[in-house]
């Protein structure tokens, strides 16, 4: 028997990666000998694009300074009643009277007797006690509403809702001049006079003598003088109607 022994060369300690690298280098050197351009030994990196950061918006600081209005508390003294003032005597909801204060005069009703001296010097809205101390009333300042509730009904009168509607529809303003036909009990007349104020004027006509005199007394009591009532109230005693014919 023969034994054939084959001795193999020792394995190279060079790794596969280094061997592949040597082969690549030899291929490159071979190509360069034939005049061909040498291969790039490294890849070109793309040009870097500069990053421009956006500027942050400028925030303007706006200061708003508010000055709160100073609230002034005005303390006014209450209006005191004096001789000659017109006063609404409030007895109950359905009973109110209009009087004019006069020294030495008295008011008598079912609640007792009230001296006018007890009114004078006290503010409007005061509670007035009778002479015997058992009854009492309230002394109120006259207004258009209270006048309507306190005047005697010599004719059918207009109340607050009707008067307000008429003043609104006529656009009655301070300083206006209003002509009224038919004074009647004076409820609407006093409402108009209150609306036009001291700079305005109301001319009202009444043909009935008795109603005209009562209306004059009412306005004299409220306006303090009979002359002012005469300027306000015009009386037509004839009661004639004037019709213009064509």
C-alpha cells in the first residue's frame, strides 16, 4: 500500500476584507497605466445648504394706562318746605289732597287735624303727626303723577299712560310752545307744563267759566303766583266755534 501525502500551504492570516482591498488597488493601478482617469478614492459630499434661521417677530410692548373716573359723592341737603309751597298730602292710595302752606292754617281730615306750622321747616316726604298724636299723613312734593292723582275730577281726565303717549307722539321737549284746546281738570295741562319747563310755554283754552277758575286756582297754587297762572291759562267764555268757510 502506498500513502500519498499532500502538504497544503499554510493559510494566510490576512482577512478577507484586506485581500479584497488589495485586489481593488491593483485594478485601479492597472487602469491608470492605460491613460484612463483614476477612480476617485473617495465620494464627494454634496454641498451643504446653509440653514437660515427665521428671526423671531419683534413684540412691541404696549402699555395701556386707564384712569378710572373719580366718583364724587355729592351730598345735597333735602329741600325744606316753606310758607307758600304747594304740598301733596298723602293720606292713602286713593286719597291725596293738594294744599298750599300758610301760617295759622290747619288741615282737617279723618286722621285728625294738622297744623301748617308742623310742615314748615321739614323736608318733603316727612311724616306729619296730627295734633292729638293719633293720626299721621305724608307731605310730598308735587309731581305730574301726584297732581293727576290728587286733583278733583271736574271732567274725564287723562292718566299717566295717556299723557306719556301724547307727549311722546308730539315730541314735546323743554323750550317748546304747546297750544291746548280744552283745559278740563288740568291733568294733561300740568303734564305738558312740566315737559316744556321754564323755557317753554303752554297756552290752554277753556270755555267753561267754572272749570277755568278752578284750573286757574290749581296753577296759581303750583306756580306760586296768579299772574303766572293768567299767562298760562286763556279763558274763552263765549264757547263759540270758528269755522272758516270757503
